[in-house]
C-alpha cells in the first residue's frame, strides 16, 4: 500500500474541477503516468479513493505515486493536445509506448556492372540505397514487384562473368527474367532498365508509365521498333501491377486502416497505409495491457502515433467506435491543416479492409504466441460479440445426455487458447433415481464443479476459474445455471449455445435474449467446434455408461451375483475385455463366490 495516500487525498480534495492534464511522479521525481481529464478533481480522486477497484496495471502505478503535478487547460480538447505532446516527450512507463515490430528497411541497388535490386535491413553492403522505409513489408513487396515488372534477374549468377555459361533458367522461359545470362543485353541497356525501375519506385506507376510512353514514342519515330516493343510490354506490365494494387474505391486516394488484436494480455495494433489507391506500407505495434479495451487502446495510440505529423491521410478507418472520435478528428485536422475524418465501417468494401488490417494484427500476435491467427481472431471476436472485457482464453462447455433415468450424464469440455484441452475434460454422473430433467442436472453439474473451485479441493482442472461458461441449450438453461452462480457469489460470463433444426449453432443465448453469430465467421466456427465437441464427449460417455449398466444387468442374471457383486467385478476388471480374459476361478475370487458360480459366470460372459 502507498504510504503517501493520505497526503495525496488531501491534496486532491483541493484540486480544481477544470479540464487539464495530470502528471504522476514517483519518489525520484520521474513522470510515470500522464493523463487528461474533463474534471481534474474527479479524475485524480478516482486513483486515490479508499477501496478503489483498480486493474493490476493502475494499482501498480498508484502504489508508486509519490506526488503529482497538473496543468489546467481551457477545454478537454486542449487537454488532449497537451497530453499527446507530453506523452511523446516523456514516454512514461505506465502509458502505452509505441514499439514498432521492426526497424527501418531499405531497397538496395548493388554495386556491380549489372546491379541487382534487393530488400535490406541495414546499409552494410556496398551499393545505392532507397529509403528508409518504416517497415520491411513495403521494401520486400516493392522489390518483388519491381523485379517481376522489369524482369530483373534474381538468381545467384555473377555478371558479366557468367554470360553464356549454361542455359537460361526457368524464370526466363516464364518471362520473369530478361535472360541477362545469355549475354545479349548491353550494360547500357541494362542500366536504362535499372533507371526505369528506380523511377517506378520513387514516383509510382503513373509517372513511370508516362515517361516510358514518351521513350516508346521516340523509339518508334527513330524506327527502333524492337526497343519500342520492349517498352510497350514493360508499360503493360507496370499497368497490370498497378491494377492489382488498387484496393480502394476510385474516390479514396489515401487512407490509414487501424485495427487491434488481443491475445492473453498482449495486444497488437496494425496499420495498413494506402497511398495513391494502393497498399503502400504496413506497420505493427505491440503492447501489454492486462485490461484490454480496443477503443481505449486505439484512442491512446492515435494520440501518440500522429502527434507532430502533418502527413496524415484524409481518411482514417478503425475497427472500434471511439468515444472521443469528434475531438480526435478536430485535433488531427489541426495537425494536418486540412479536414481529417475518422470512420468505423460496418459493411462493404471498407469493412473488408478493416478486417484485413485486423487479420494482420492477429497474424503478428499469433507468430509471437505460437498460435494460428484464426484462433487469436476467433477468441477476440467472440469476446467482443459477448461484451467481455478481454478475449476468453479458458472456456468451459457443458452438455447433458440421457437415454433413461439410469443413464443421465453430463460432459464438460475445456478450450484453452482456442484449442481443446482434453486433459481438463470432466464427466459427471447422477444417481439412478434422478429424473431426466436437463435444467436440474445442468444446475447440479455446475454446482459440483464450481464448489471444487471455491474449496480448491479438486484436481488442477477444477482449481481454475473459467473466463467463459457455455451451455448446450437456450435461455432456460442460462436462467437455471445463473441462479447457481448467484448462490455461490461467482461472477463468470454465462451463455447458452442455441442449435437449429440441423443441430448446428444458430445463436448465443444470453439472459435477455439471443445474439446472432452466423455473420461473425471466426466466432461462429469456434462455437460450432465447441458445441460439437461437448455433444460428442457427453453422448460417448452416456453410451459407454449405458453399455456398462446393461452388462451389469446381464451379470446379475447369474444366481448368486447381485448388484453389489456385479459392480465389484466391473470395478476390479475395469473393462469387459479384461473380464473375458479371466479364468472361472479368477472370476469367483474377484466376486467372492464359489467356484460353481464362477463357472456359470464364465459361461455367461463368454456367451455374450
């Protein structure tokens, strides 16, 4: 506990109610957190009040606060501008810090008589460099496209040393290489090609095509028809490459597309940068926020990422509705000197680009976590769909299966990080007198499971609190089990999985109705997997139990073998196969009966 809290509370009680910025400091005087507030007194008081229910991150910050300063502003907007500036300047440890996934990248033209074009992470090799680029993505994509369009060799041969040494490779025959190895292209001709490639990289396809068209016309006028034909083919290749890169509607020239992904307390913000109607660059930034809130993360990120910049595109698309969107638009417009728009697309082409950015963020997190992007995105989508604070990484699902009152069972399956955790699966049985009442059985199942958690008296699987509980059933099952959670004073998200007439997941049942899931493909496929798995597990247990009970009845047909002796045999041998391998005397000994009864028992078992 922070021993300075009484002093901080006393100081805060006298604080102004005006808008402004507050700067939390530790004992050495270092700024550890900067925030803005519409009402300084109310906001700062929330940190130091008694019994405050802080997140782990905020609690850690408060425990290190020795004192704080504040700066009053005339409006909340001015506070936002000042906050962004101060965070950029001081980089406090408890504010999110922008950490790009990689350093700068470059495009290199090698220092050779016949240069090659490659993407590089540094300037260690001799040659001419273009850049720097803010991520390796644009450098690699550009090099790949330029080498293809201008048919520049990518093999390991050295020129002119390797001229006419062997036949041209496959790339030449499929027209991905000019066939420099044949020795029929002069150094001057090749240098012109490289210069056109440089022009293409620097100014894009439109200017590059215009210049090549002028060269083609001059070549035709000078009766250089072979050169004119080569330029014609090159222009066609550049135009085709440009068309494949056009990913926005014709009326959208420039835009940034931002999206977030979350995985086990780690977050990634992905930015796809579109310039001149084509994908120009990609950047990814990583964070560690225990309490994930996509909108809050994006707002803080936007403030830091765009601060001090004037090259802001007219349109910025995000994957979450931002509470302070209008104020951010005003601030961004002031930075850029022109009107900037923040959008949250809900459908159509732009929505697909937001999903593409989100997929990129999920892929980056998946690489770090050793999981697939689909699993990361499915859990995050499910968490958002259900209104959870973060993605549900530990999910338990339950189903009741019965054939008769003597074969009522329940199955519990566990999905951790989007994958089945089979060692944590559990099976529940009920007494023979139990009636086939799904609601009552589901209540009893959850009560028994959660009491193990409360008392911490079960195995490792029972000692963990689930992030989400799913029931194979509708609103009735949810209401029945909700009473158990209230009885045990547990706050665990609880939902039902509603099936259609083909036994496929149709919707999620909540306390107040149903949530459609079919449009959210990632979440829909995950829920379908969970529902299929819990149904399979429960019904397989019911069938094995019913078969065992039926076999028990057959054993009791032997005179001298009652229910208890039959159960004793089944418990001793575990499986029917083990029992069949036993001799008559061994069966008699295990059941505690005479050899005569053992012989009769042996005959019944082997006549089955």
